[in-house]
C-alpha cells in the first residue's frame, strides 16, 4: 500500500538495531512506503548522530550490544532530543517498554512484528511530530508579531483582550477614541488578524498570555 501523506517525503526514520538483517528489512519496508530510512547499528551511533534531523522518528531495538535501547532513550532525552521513539521489543522486554512509555516513549512493537502495524505506528508518530513542529512555528510567528508592537499598542492590546470597548480603553489610557482606533488598526495589521475576536482566538489557541 502506498502512503498518501505528502509530508512524509521530508521525514527521516532512524533504524537502530544491531542485527543487520533487521536493519535491511526495515529500511526496505519503509522505503517501499516512501519514507527515508537511516539505518544505524547501535545506540552509540545514534547518539553520535545528534542533533538528529528535526522532522524524524526513531525505531529503537530494546536489546542491543553496548548501550541498550532504554539506556539510549534516556540519553536522548537528556540531550533534549524530541524525535518520537518506537521501541522494538521481545516478549520479555514488554514491562520495560511499558515503563519507557510512562517516561515519554511514543510506542512499542513486539517482535515478530506485523509490517503494517509498524508502518502505521511510525506514520502516526511522524504525523504528530509534524503537527507539533507546525504549532511551534506558528507560535514563534505570533511572538515575533507581538514584539513588533509599540509599548502603547501593547497597552491597547491588553485592554482589548480584556474585553474593553474603544471608549473604555481611551478612558483607561487617557487618550482619545481616535487614537485608540488608530492603535487598534495597527495592532490588527501587525498581528495579521481580521478582527479582535480572531486575534484573541489566535493567542488563546497557542497558549500565549500577554504579560
């Protein structure tokens, strides 16, 4: 089955397993679904590759020579790596994998695994990661727009977001109604919002509070 998710063409999937046969088969599987695979033979090799590509996912074997999957995972977290991690586990590793989920792992797949289950899990992780990155980019844009406001425009914006009308804002800041209207228009232009309701919704949806 060919995936129909265009964003996958920009994703990288790190395959970390000390068994070359598994690395090769997984790489072929992912490439057959139009995903770019980066095979690595150990946790040490993955850590040496840091920082990883921003839009990526990691398939990490739990049992490997050298660093185990869990040790590698803990070091990734300590290094601030945000790529989702899917563990490949044997039956005896399941309790450890479940514990890893509690500390931030994305999922785990038991060996022998079903190809479709593995691919669907990776795609779900990448889709979630894609959404988080888009959210971060949009939040950064809004924060940059806020920095473009003058001190007075920021004063007006705070009162506007508090639900005040132009007349109330003018009285609170001891300025004219006309001045408030000018500031309001400039605020909406700089924040690229059609109206105050849309602006409030944008700020709220990204969890941005005005200091």
